């Protein structure tokens, strides 16, 4: 995980972000999965993406997010969780699903 010198769409340990207010996270019965709804459509989410995004409804830092997920999934190696979360958050920031809390 990088320091605060990362590009704007890269997560850093202490940069707070949250789900973009233009998106809504919800269970979609017809899809039998969680989705992100937005004006132009819908994104089907994996179970992992759902676990991460549910913890981003309120502003959270990457460090806090990883800590919470490591606690929730104590059987998984912390370094694997950290890498997966960092990669997902970077992609979600780039996609606009997550935005800066500042």
C-alpha cells in the first residue's frame, strides 16, 4: 500500500472514500445478487465486491477497511485481503463507484 503521493484514483492508507451518491447498493432478487444501480444501468457484484462496498457506505480509509475485512474473515490471510481490497478500491475509484470523502 502506498503513501499519500498516489494518483487521484489510487487508494492510500489514510485517504477516506465512500460509495458515490449516484450509485445505490442493493439486493436484486431477479439477479439473485447484490448490484450497484446508477442512472445509466446496473453493475452485478460478486460476493467479495459486495462485502467491500457494504463497508464503504460511510466514509472509510483503506487502512480501516482492510482491518474490518480481516476481522470479518479471520481465516483468510491478511496480506491477501489487503492486496485484494487495494486492487478493488483502485478499480472502484477509477470506475467512479467510490469517491473521495473530502
